[in-house]
C-alpha cells in the first residue's frame, strides 16, 4: 500500500445544491412579495410618509387646474396694519370693511376669524374692565355690558350673505362663544347613507363667535385643517358630523351660500365615498377628507384691506365674487405648508378649497386604491420572481426596471389626468426592485458556492495528481517508506516557525500550504533513475552516484514541462515550489551541493527547507546500508553542519521545533 502525500479534505455540505437553486429563488421571491403586500396592507409610518413625499413629487408635474375665478382674498397685511394700527382691529372697522365689500357687489363675504369674546375696544367694555381691574365699583356682568363694536359688525353681517368661521375641537371638549349649534346656510340638507361617516373624526366641543355675531351672519363654517404625518396640508374636511347633524366647512358653507342649490348627499359603498352637490361629485376618503391641489401664491386675486377701506378697488372687480377676509401679515393668523414646499395663509387654503369645488378639479384616492396596489404587488412580485429565477440577467434586469418605472409613470399619469386619481405607487414600484436585489444576491450566493465547490474539486484533483506522481517514486523506491509524508510535515513545521521571524513575510498561510502541498514531489526525478541504481542495496559507485544525482534535474525538467504546457503557468504556484524543491534540495549553504552549486540565499527557500527535512528523515530512518539515528544524534549531526550544509536560520527553526519533529517521526514511522 502506497503512502498518501496530502491531507484528506472533507467537502462541507453546501447550503444549496448546485442544480437546485431555482426553487430557493422562487421561494425567496414569493416570500419577499408577501412581505411587500403586508407592508402595503399595514402601512407603517415610514411607508406612509414616503408615499406622501411621492405624491408631492408627482403632483408637481400636474398642470395648474383651470380656475373658477370666483374666490377673491382681502388680506389684513402689513400695509393695512401700518395705516390702521395693530391687530386685532376694532370690530367697527371690520364692519366698515364688510360694508364696502357688500357695496362692491361681493356675492358672499367670508370672515376667516374666530371672535368668541366681546370686542375689548368697545367703550362700555373698556369701562367695565377698568372698573373691574381698579376695583372702583362692582363691574356689571358681561351680559349687561353693551358691546357697540360687535353690534356694529353684526349690523354689517346682516346686510348681505356672510359667513363666520368657528373651530370644532376634536380632543379637549372645550366650548366657547355662542351656545347652541352652529348656523347652517338656509335650506341646507344633507342626505347620508347609513354608516357613511362612521370613521370620521368626532368633535367634542367648539369655539364659536359671540351670539350677536353668529345670529347676524348668514351661516357659519368650521375652519379645521387636517395636516398629514409630516405636517403638510394636503387634504381638508368638507363636512363634520356633530351631535347628530352635518356641518359644512367655511369653504363649503361659502359655496352653498353663493348658490341656490344647497342639497348635499353622501354616497358610500365599499369602493368609494362621494359627496354629491348638484352635478358635482366630490371624492372623500374614509375620514371624510378630500385631497386639494393647493396652488402657489398669487393664485387668486388679492386686495389689501387698506385698499378696500380707502375705497380703491377697481370697479366690478368684486362683483359676484366670494370674498374671503383673513390675516395676511407675517405673524398673524395660521400658516400651512403645502406639497409644493411653500407656505400659504389659512385664508388661501379656504380659497383653494372653494376654487376646487367650483372648478371640479378634484383629486380622488378611492377606497379600492389599496386593493389595486395589492394586486399590482402580487402580480409584479410574481413576474419578477419568475424572470429572475431564469437565466439571462440583463433581460430580467431590464424587465424589472421597466415594471418599476411603469408603476410610477402609470400612477403619475392617473394623477395628472382629468379624473385626478391617486393610487399610491410606492410599494408596487419598490417590489420588483426589492425582489431583483435580493434574488440577485441569492443567485450570486448560489453561483459563488458553485465556484467554491469547483475550486474545491480542482484542489482535490491537484492533490490527487500530486499523490499519484509522488507514489511513482515510492513504488520504485520501496525503502523510502513513509518518507514523503514525513518530509511534507517537516517542511510545514519549519515554514511556520520561520514565519515568526523578520524577513519571512512571504510565508503567509497560503504559501505555507503551497510549500507543504509541493513537498511530496521533491524526489519525483527518481522515476528517471534506473532500478539497478535506485534499488541497489549496497553503496553506490562514483559513476552510479553521479547518475543518482541527476534525479534533481530530471524532476525539475519534468515539472517545468508540466507548467509550460498550461496557458497560465503563473497560476500553478505549488508546482513552482515543487520545481524549486526538486532541483535544489541537495544544494548546500556553502555552495558545495548539486546540481548547480548554489550557495546562501541564492538557494530557493523551498530547497533550503527540504534540504534539512530530507537529511533529518534519512538520518532517523533505518536503511539497509545504515542504522537509524536517535533524534539527539541527528540534531548533533545537523548542528555541526549549520552554515556549511544548512541555512543557519532553518537550523534554528529545526531546534525550536524539536518536539514536533520527534512527534512526527514517531507518528509516521515506517512499518517494520
């Protein structure tokens, strides 16, 4: 039985069979598709916020909708404050403003103010507060105090169609201002299907104007605005259900006041909720809000309150218009960020809602949008999985990118269309990309394992070839016994010891392994030595010894031809080490060796290592022509020739690893 000259290698169990990767790809793709579907259904906050940003991006490409030309804004701006003093103004001044607007032909005057307290600039109110604060005499109760400024404003409000703002509280239950229910536009009727407002927010309180004002106005409308998660105003409620009745927003109330048609109907089914007003169908979401395409500044005709009070508006510029009065100066009133990134005043937001209702340029996000998105996720995820589980990466990549891009551009086209449908495309467009990314990594892992296995097979084949080649020598020189195995281990031990010394950085783990792998081929040239010399039991003659010495060159030439017969000989590093060992393991440090008479570091390191390993093994092994030496005798013999026969540093490594050499010699001793 011939010795084996390489360590046995166990191929690790692969995670995926070489030919069984497609089921794993399909399973991974379907699992990712399922996860994407769950993300769409449950919509965590980060998904909702990203969808909102994507909506803003798509909305930016929408052409400005056709304007109704009805809303006009009158702002309490810096110019007005400079001319008429700080805010809030006395209500008699607001009365003058309302009267001038009514005289200019305004169809409806909208006051975007909350006035839940008496006017503190009224003379009687000032006197009552002075008496109270100074303790001069018991002050009369508020109900007795005559608020002439508010009465003056009430008279102006009663002079034409006007509507006041109020606030519906959704949390604290606060109540302020006039008691009772807000005033509806005369003749307003809301017919609602059962359960239509089941998911709408439920107000718990309100802040209204004082009774004298609410009684004089034609109607009231709530001013609530519904900001999204990121603080951007994209949608507003048009109706709210409070204590058994429906109440309109300030904008919807103004539209109803300006129209003879004041009947509303709320249609609700599993797919959508619609607010019908005449021929118009206003889409609502499940919370009762409608999406508004808020325009940028300067979208509506604007007049400074000062210009109105000074009597300067152009003739006919306000006739038949819905005129909204609101705070415009910096620091006054409410300001909202809209999808365009700009900030608009609250009065502008109301004007945008009025304009949207009258022009019919709604944006709808129907209830079935989620179902459509889920269908798209499952379809595109399944198609992406099927494509990526097949060969042809480039075609699959193009198809997947086309699917993802198609989702975005399709959703954008629907949003920009006349119907203005918004179907969130984020998860459907991200699903093919997610599947492509993960499955590409999985495919890479499968292919990498295939390559690793092929490399293992090649290494195994190389080791087998080395074993086969080395056994040729062992088969002819039966006295060598387990010499090949022992010298291989000796070389590895010496190399690891030298790697700890400065100047031997080349001896990394990879090169040490290559040195050990190539060691069995050091005597490969002996296959070219005649049997009568190689197997001679006695001492060789001088002529026979000269022939025996040629085994170094024979081995080197054979290995050189083997390397030269490949396209990339530089990749056969282990054979290069084997060539160096075969050719130079009989060279001596002082240059007295053969076949080339090299000396010192001119001798390749592989040859210097094998020189000591070969001699040590020959010394401690029994031969027909000699007895076996003890380790101490062999060490003494080698030390005596350090610097002449052997590299002194290699000898130092040998001494340092004395115990390993003894252990290897015992473990791999020749059989008796």
